[in-house]
């Protein structure tokens, strides 16, 4: 499709995010993604309140040797932000599956962060023959009752909507709370993270992601997450790298330990000085480690 003219302007962060935009029509809703380079496919899946902008350092480097696809979930980044839409885990997974099938992606290496872990692994367990390697960063793809207070308060009716959608507190707070090296969050970087979330309407998915955290079986997305968790053993023999910023107050090292229990074959790289946005705090360490992992686990 042609470019979405309603997408946010890149003014202020053009140099940070110089990639061409690509779009797919998913049942009448525009879905944005980046498609750079050539070679084995690296599929990058972001979380909340980020978008494909978060992967920019990795895209610039890895696209020299690989085909890098970085998606924007519906409601995020340069994708369309419909107000009446099923912003649930199952829908995000279904969307990602459509992208994979329509672009005919095969031998995929999933690189996922935050909500991208559940969404990406959700697609993987549905399309296991299309996935080969996994790089999971500060994320989860299994049930947990752990939720930080600063996120829990955003789920309070009315208060959460006013704070997240009205004042943009969730996205703005992440610019400092999700990093351990705030000096790296330049004016251009901050502009890039905030650009897609300009007003109440733009922030619909940011709130809906917070509301979609399934803490118990009464939640509509609980069974979806349970199904993903139960099928994770499909990849117990697959090459996997668990790259973790250990100063993350959200996806703490507890979640890393849970992954290690499920994937004892996984390689583990801990970044003790990095926070939740380890791609901001330590790209100069993360990228060579990913390259090392990909090289040691080359696809036939």
C-alpha cells in the first residue's frame, strides 16, 4: 500500500529513523512495518509503549547482513490507530501471523521485547515450522501475577484513562523509568518515542495494552497466554538467546529465571547496568552479542 498520510511526522528524529515505510491492509486497517536488508529473516516485535523505532540501532547494523523486518502493532507507531478495535493479545498475534504469511517469511529469527515476547511467541506456536531462532529481551510469554505498582495504577478505571490517554504519563514516564542511562535519551530520541502518541486518540493502544495484562483466569486474554505457555516446549531444542537488562523493574531477572526453566538450552546474556530499554542503555553490547549468537547458530 502507499504510505499512510496520517502517520506522525518524522520531524526531529529523521536521522534516528531513516527507514522506508511499508504497509499491509489487515481487514481494512493499515499495519506498518520496516523491511531493510537481505538474507535470513530477523523479525523484530516491540512492546508497549514503544514501536519499531526502539529497534533502530539493531536495524541499522543487522540489515547489512540480514533481512530485518520490524513491525508496529495496530495502535502503535506508524500503524493505524482505530478507536473501536479488539486490542487483545489474540488479535495482535493474529495480525502478526498475517504479516508472516502474506510476506511468506520462513526460517524466522524472532527478536522480541516486552509485549513482543507474548505476541511473537504466540505467532511462533501457531506457525512453528516458520521459526528457527529466538532472541528474547526483558519480556514474558507465560502467566504471572507480578505487576509493578506504577503499572497497576494505570489500570484503575477513569484514573488510568486520564493519566495514560489524557496526560500521556505512561509513554513519558518510560523515557526515564525504562532506562539506566538517561543521558542517552536525547531530544531526538525522546521525540521519536513520543511521535506516534500525540493525543488522546493516538494513545488508545497504550492504555489497552496495560488493561490487557491477564493476571487471572477471569481476564479475556488469560486463556490465550496460557495456551502460548503450554506450547512453549515446541522450541526446547531451538537456538535461543535470552538477553536481559538486569536493572529492569518491570521484567525483572525473575522473568529471566522463568525462561531458563522452560528453555534450559538457551544462552543467557545479562547486562547488569541496563534497564528495561536495554537497546537504549547498551546497544554497543547487545548488537555484537546478537551477531555472535546468529553466527554460531547459522541456518542451513
